[in-house]
């Protein structure tokens, strides 16, 4: 790969209103090391500080409410204590010159009663159970049978997103990413496989996209649209064994165009099946980007050469790396030098303490 392409990946840019020092984003990575109250320990400060040379850090998915939680030890952004713990993280990243947005998460049906208040059922657009497993205090378990949200409950969920957006501001983030990917609540609304509603929020693509757009609009009113991004994964069934929409190009194409009208900071797409080989050729992601009209962050299975090519050709404004950031806190420097990458063991991904979290060294130290 030529040096000219290499330079493109390390050029600063504006992603919406967020000025980034290079085009390498850290993808959101759940690490399951917070307390059961959703409050981060100081270890998270070290972890994110070590990775602050990313042009943009997108935090691990962060619950907007107790109801939105689907996995043990994931952080929240619905109490003051949670926001205060996040403040330590944002201060540390900013002190290193980095930028960080928080990924706002409601899992919908991908949850378990034992994680809900008073053992309640998880909620979803429709009462259709998810497959796969969720991580509870008892280990990996099948998700519980969800109940369908009443139409009258949706304003309350919007309020949960608003509270999370306000707390994210108080915590000092540079913006927020609305998680509409990976088969979680907003993706469950978008896909006709998981949304069988007969009210204004189901049926046509306009109706299925209505609630996700209401959420993004509510959050953008608090943050300003230029500091709000959205993540989608039109081709992934990985989480919850969630069946695809019957027409991903049309559904996510419509969604991207609507988001574009809001003039958001960016669209972030998982291209293909999550954590599988890159699937950029399996859908016209370029059309989604064009329909959106703003900045585009590409993800899934990218390596150095692919990332260089994507940015140099204008296909993407940034490329986000997930797994590579786990074992390589200084990933940007390694990409710059074409230094070898450390492949972190999967056993380090979720849960535990400092081991496999903050103990991966940077090169040259
Ligand atoms: C341990 C782990 C945790 C993840 N957690 C999240 C998450 O919280 N939110 C999200 O949108 N994606 C999550 N992902 C998906 C990544 O953001 C990314 O899409 C995926 O790893 C593919 O990118 P990569 O090939 O660069 O690793 C996670 C992936 C891994 C490996």
C-alpha cells in the first residue's frame, strides 16, 4: 500500500461537528467489567486512556435504563453515579487529546428476566423470543420471552433516551452514537422479521423506522445533530439469532435517507455478518452512504490495507476497528508503522479485571 494512501488514514477531519485527529475509530466493545449497578471502576479510565490515540473512541454499548440491560456487568448512563464514573473516562481521553462518544443502548428482547427490575419480562416491538444467549449472573442463558411494548409506553422510552443523552453531556462526552445495530431494540423495530406491530410503529418501512427516528431526533435535540451518530448492521444475524429484514437494501436505505435529513454527524455500518469477513459487497453500502449524505464510518473485518483503500478512495470517512483495539491500545501507531498486531485471546473479551483489559502493552514501552 502506498504512502499516499497511508497518509489519508492519518489525516484529521471533521465528523459532523467532531474534529478527529485521524480516520481510525475504535469500534464499540462490550467488555463486561462494570459493577452490577452499571458504574464503571477506575480500570475503565486506564483502558480508554490507553486507546485515546484513536481518532474517535466509540464506547462499549451503554444501557440507557435498567430495562435496556441485557448482559451482566455492562455500564449504564441512567444514574448520576454512572455519569460520574464516565466523567473520569472522558477527562482522561481528553487529557490525551482524544475524542469519545458514548454508544446508547437498549437491548429490547435480547435480555433475561433476572437482569430486569423485579424479574420483569424484557420488552420488544413484538412478543417474539430472541435466540442465542445473554450473559447473566448464572452464566450464559437463553433470552427470556419478551412482551410487546404498548404504544403508550413509547414516550417513556424516548424519555429514557433523553435522560441518557443529558447525562452523557454531563459526563463530558463529545457526542453520542445511537445503537440501532446488532438486533437490539431499534434494529428490532426496523426489521420486519422482529416487528409484527399493527400500530403506527409496524407494517410499512416508514412505520418501522418511526421509533428509531424519534429516538435519534430526541437525542439530537439535546446534543445538536452534528454530535449524534447512528450504528446499523443490515446484514447481521449474529446477536439473538435475529433474522434479516426481508429487504435490507430498501429498509436501511430508507432509514439512512431519513437520518441524512436530520444532518447527523455520521452513519456507522457493520458491513456483513458481525465479526465475520467484511461483507461490503453483499449490500450496496455506498448507496446507504450516499442516501445519508454525511460522514460514513465503515466496520467489520477491516485490516490496514483495506482501511487505507476505503479512506483514500472516499468510500469511508473513517474505519472502525473492534477486535484489534483489544490487544493493541496503540493501534493507530502500529498501523502508521505497519507494526505487527497482537491478537488478544477471546477469553479476555468479557468479564474479569485488569488481566486482558488494561495489560496489553504499547510498542516501544
Ligand atoms: C468483545 C466484543 C464486544 C463487542 N461489543 C459491541 C458493542 O458493545 N456494541 C456494538 O455495536 N458492537 C460491539 N461489537 C462489535 C464490534 O464493534 C465490531 O463491529 C466487530 O468486532 C467487527 O469489527 P472488527 O472486525 O474490527 O473486530 C463487539 C465485538 C467484540 C469482539
